[in-house]
C-alpha cells in the first residue's frame, strides 16, 4: 500500500510505502511524483518504508517508481526512512543511481529526516 501526503511545506511530498506496493498503487503514485516535480519549485521527497522485509524489494520499488531515471534528479533532496540495518547498503546502492542530495534515516530518526529534507 502507498500513502501520499503533502507536507506542511509545499515543496515536500511525503510518500509512505507499507509492505508491498501493488501495480495499482504505482499507477497512482507515479503521476503524483511527476506532477510534484513539474509544478513545485525546489521539489523534495520524504520516502517512508514500513514493513518491507527484503532490501531487494526496495531497489525494485525504486525502479518501479522511475526513481532511477532522470526525474529523480529533479528533486532537490530525498530523505528515505526505513530499517536501520539497510542504511549502508541501500544508501550506497541508490546513491550510485542518482545525482540528487539523498540521505537514509532509521525509523527512530524520522523527525530528524523531516528537518533535514526541509533545510
């Protein structure tokens, strides 16, 4: 399931992915991401991952959301919140795919992630 929320700051889009995302979820979220990039100055993304048990699912999801293409580089900053045990491997893997300012935070650091993506 995917939940999309507009942050208190207009330029931050919050996307929460709970467990596995379905094709229907992806069909809903991709146009929202594209619209946010096209219409909002200095777009930023806060990506929250919950109950995802396998890091390879995250990389697959990253590709399914087209976040490995050129659009992702239109974001000014991306904060990813997820399982702290993925931090080193995922950050290194995803950072190789993008040129955007990206940082991974463990779930206990969620508030810090929000502040970082805002600044």
